[in-house]
């Protein structure tokens, strides 16, 4: 896992320096509830990203998965890219690898 300053640098590079980001660690029960409510999926998500405005967003990480240090960085990047507007696919995967 990268040092703490890498998280800010990645956020600034992907979303911009003026973008305000909340990072929330939630339990599986909360992630299940959010995933059901906003995505209509009946399973606990590992990461959920919510763009609240063009310059404000939230990333929810499943804390059980994020405890594994190698997963924390991957989940964080995944959330940043979703906030940037990327959807799952080859381009998003390539960007995740680029930042890993």
C-alpha cells in the first residue's frame, strides 16, 4: 500500500485539487443497504462512489475488505475512477493498473 500522501496525489490527479472527497469506511451491513438502495443489488459492495456535485463526492469502502492493505489502494482507485465517470471495462482497468 502506498504512503498516505499517495492517496491525496491520486485524488488530485484523477479528480482535481479542488475536488472535495469524503472517504467512508462502512461495515458489510451498511454496504448491503446502500447497494440495495442505490444500485438494486442484493449483496454487500466492496466500494461505492457517489458524486454529489461536480466538485464533491463520497467513496464508501467495505471496511472488512479494506483492512487488507493491498485491497485498500485498489478499492480507493476504483472509487476515484467511478467519480471521474468511468465504468467497468478495459479503459478503467488500464487506468487502475497505471496507478497501482
